[in-house]
C-alpha cells in the first residue's frame, strides 16, 4: 500500500535565533560501522500544517487540496535526543545483514511506465533497487520491520537505546528551528543546494513534469550518496529528499489526540506506519518538513529508507 498525504507549515516556538546560537553539534559514532550521530537539543514547536503551507511551498496560485492528516497544528515538547546525521547507508545495512542473517529480500515497489503505477517487483531489493548505488548511498527497498530489526541490532551491539525516531522528533529535527515549509524557506529554485528531489535532472531523464519539481538541477536522477547537500541548522543531512524515512508511529487520520511529549504514537492503525521527508522522486508538494505518507509495515519501496534516533 502506498498512500500519499499532504501537509503544511509548523511554527516552532523555539526561535530560529536560538537554533543558530545552538549550532551543529560535533558528530559521534558508537562503533566503527554504526551511523554517525549528532545531538539534537530539546525544545517546543507547533507540529503540523497551516492553511497556506502547501500553496506557498508549491507556488503562488497553485491549486492544491488540504490534507487533514496533517492537522490540527499542536504543541509538542521534545526532549534532547540524538539523530543519525544521514540516512542509514547500504554499507551500514550490509554490516547488519552479515552479522545477523536478516532477510530483507524483495519484492520492492518500483514505478512501471507500462502500467503507470507502482508495482511489486521480485527482481528488485535493497541490493538491486533498479538503479546504481554505492555503499555510501542510502539503503532503499527496506520496510518498517527491517528498520526495526536494524535498530534492535544496534542497541544490542552498542548497549545504547537506538530506535526509529517518532514523527514529532523527526519533524522537530527536520525543521531545525525554522517555521517555513522547508528549512531553506519557500524558494523552489534554490532547493538543489539542500535536497535531492525531483528537478530538471530527473525530469530530463525520467520524463517528469518540470513544473511540478524544483526549478534547478541537482545532478542526480535517483538516490544520491549521503551528505552531498547542505546540512540543516542541527547538522543533519538529507532530512528532505533522497529517500522517504520510516518513523515509529502508527498512522492516524489526523493529529487529534496526538502525544504532546514527542513520543511515538502507539495508538491508531498500527498495521500502517508513517514515512517522512520526501525522496528523489518527490516534487515541491512532497518535499516539505510537514509532509507525511503512510504504508504498511511490510512495504518496501525503491525510494524508501530510514535513519535512526538514540536516547541521550
């Protein structure tokens, strides 16, 4: 199942000035093949959509529907935690598979031009998503259950509390003290400095509508090696674009009753989990800090991966 839902702007109650003053913490690793981590400060913010987020992000006058599952905006207090600087890479995931024998083979959802929809392909998996990747690319074609198995292994290996980030932690980290649809603001022409998303490069290679993508060229048709783009104010790379990222939360159709303490929402439809951040195939509507989609926990897609969080 692959269901897209749109979103809008969150206004952080921690100021942008405070985020800048905090600066990006130095990164650290708990083992040689562990992801590089950075400390994320605690703070309060308004999570969710405002009425004009999508239209401002996509372009003035754009006709876009409101999506209710990103409303209402609500205040959340997030405790300090650590987040991986980038998405988990193929090399890092390979170390886990070799150590545990975990089976994360296909099928993987890929786009079919013949059928004009995503189809489950037995020929594709995280080792071969259908396009070339190196060990420093983000791992894709991994499901929520695969990601959960990975963080359990990291926890056992290091003695630290690794987990998938909650949606609230993810959005707080992605915004990094900003209140605009994306950390760099509203400008679609400068997006290629900060994120690997649908752009002129992908449009020329894959036939995308250029008007729905970022008005620039990032040089990557599919995934890019991690940390190729400018980090946000917390020192995190690729929070938007590159690959969709699994979070720990069960899916709910709105934020009514959502936790206010930054924890994962463990109530709702827990057969369906939430992914955040957009991907290499996402246009301006999808690549926003408040955007969310949902998929079954068994879903694997060639534009879906994850990053990890850790209790401080």
